[in-house]
């Protein structure tokens, strides 16, 4: 242990020489070196030099239960001894995969009663892209192929998931989107709403879906995909008028609705699923991250009755798709225990009734800061948007530079936040109490003052 603690420089050198990092400018690494996060407890991270950091980001929107939960480690250990692996192909299952399927059917919104497992949010969205096409093919509507997403939406990094997403910088590196994936305006009122009220803008952003469907022809449109709240895009919480209108349009033109709850699920918004809050009635729901609190990789595609009855019905045939690790027994066992603990400790209810509202109230105080244009939260997902001139709602140029500076000040002061453009994002473990929120506020204000 002592030797390991002393080798930060060695790890940095090994990493720099051999490790290609996700979403990283590799060439820029040598100047700064990489941070080595060595251990964690509760909501605190410790780097390899023993420095303590308050994690306001739950790892990467995923460690909902917090770090160091021995119950999860024990369940994983026991399951590895009992049955470390078996596949779920060829008419077999395992006890954890079967049991988790029943639990997920019970806790997700009504009608989502079937589940298909993967290992990441990205592969789950790829599964949905294939399943949606398979469904329409079986229905004899073979031209219904196009999936409509939003600019600045994020659905993962595989070819289909990145095509569903609307991140142009991701498309640029590999000539995406693939054919059959298009994008409409995002419901980002603060940045794109102009003079419209949030309610008016919500309707306008939803109308973009109808316009796109009419442009393409409803007979060519398979599905609409959206995160209830865009996470990686900057915690964009749509106006209340948005989702009901999206739902109505999808019904009118017969499109499947895909709610990507990879970030929003498992209590993040103070609801088990954000679809409950926004009254979305999805045909598919994508789950990952908080499903295991990030302790092991696992994703789940929840499939609604309409689709399940067809693909698992008498004319469904073989669904030729799957992963070696679909329904991995150790990941499923950890997910079962994770959900049990979230329930037993009442963390989702606490975020909804107490800690979420307290965080929202305290964040509002930041609006007096000269840099802060808008704050937005729902439960334990939030954003602090930094602007050059708040009266004129004028953004910094180049976009992202100030957010990056603020993020570095956060880090230097013992706080981990993420910056997207010039928006500071937070997504803490659900275990935060009022005292954690107070600590967060103090560190954040300090970082904002230093950024001025
Ligand atoms: N969907 C959403 C909404 C996400 O935020 C993410 C990841 O952040 C993904 C999908 C992709 O998940 P993964 O990184 O596990 O592939």
C-alpha cells in the first residue's frame, strides 16, 4: 500500500505512454499530467497524493449510492463464488438476471415490462436502434426507419448511439451521423429561447419535431429519442410544455418514444425515473449508470408492451442481437442490491422532499454572483450557467474557456465539478445531506470568485 501511495509520477508516466483516454486531447496531457484518483469513501475522492476532493459529480453521473458500500462488494464477491459468469443466450438464464428483470419491471413506469441487458448506455441505445427497426419491419412498415434526436443530445459513443446524439464535435471525427438519423432543435430556453416565455419556447421546440416528421414523411419515421433532461449537453431542463407536446406528436404520427434515462434514472431527479415527472410514456427506456451505482457495468433496455408483444410474439422470430455479457450475473446481483439499498434508505424520497429542494434553494443564492446567468436543478441534477453579461444574456467567446477555468479552480479547492461549454454541472451522490450542500456552496462560490 505504502509503495502504491508513493508512485504518482510512475503511474502518470505509464498512463501517458500507453493509455488513450476517452474525450481527451491526448496531445495536451503531458503539460498537466493526469490526476490519479486512488480511492474514495462516501462522497469524497482521494488522489494518489492523499488529497481529499468533494465529488459533486458522482463519478460520471453514476455513483448514486456513494463510494465504499461494502454491501455491494459483498454481493459481487458472493455471486462470483456462486456463479461468476453464464450467458443468457440459448434458452438459459441465471437467478440474478431473472430476479432483476422482475424488479425493473416493477419499478419502471407502467407497461415497461420486458428488459434486454447490455453493458453500457451506448450499447443499450444501439440495441434500441435495432429493435425499433425490427419492430417496424415485423409490422410490415419497412420504410419507417429514421430516428429523430436533438442537437446537443447525448446517447453514447458507439456508431448508432453517437448518430442518435446530436453532438457535432462527435460526428466530426467519424463522418456521422449514419444514414437514418436526424436531429431537431433542443429545448434549451436560456440559450435559444430569445424573447419567448419558457412555455412558448417549449411548444416551439416540440413543433420542430412535427416539422421534421412532415418534411421526411411520417411513413419514414421510426422513433423520437430524447433524454428527459439533457445531461452532457449542459443539464438542459425542458419547459413543462415540451414533453407533453412531444408525446402528442409521436402519437399522432405513430413514432415510438425512446426515453434515455441513463443519467436521469434511479433517483437522480428525485423520482425513480424522470419520465414520471415529465409524464413521458416511453416505448423504450434506456438505463445504465445508477442501475449499479457504477460499481459494475450494466445497462438495460426497458421495452414497452406495444413493441414487446410484437418482437416476443408469435410473428417475432429470432432477435439476432446480443452481447456475451448480456445479463451478466455479477452485475445483475449488484444492481439488485443497489436498488434494495436505494429503497431501504429512502434516498430517492429524501432527494425529492428534502435535500433536492434544499440544494435548489441554496443554488438560487448564486444568482447574485456577477458570473452566474442562470441556475437550474431538478432533484440532484443541476447547472450553473456562466455568462459575460447577464442582463444581455451574452455568452463568453470562445465558448467553454471560462467554464474550464472555473472547473480548474474547483479542483484546486477540493471540489469536482464538470464544465460543459461555460456551464458548471453537478450531479452528486444521492447520500448528500444539507451539510454536504453547504460545503459544496462554499467551495463553488470560492471557485466562481477566483474565475471572475
Ligand atoms: N445516454 C446518456 C443520456 C448518457 O449520458 C450516456 C453517458 O453519459 C450514455 C447514454 C452512454 O452511456 P455509456 O457511457 O455507459 O456508454
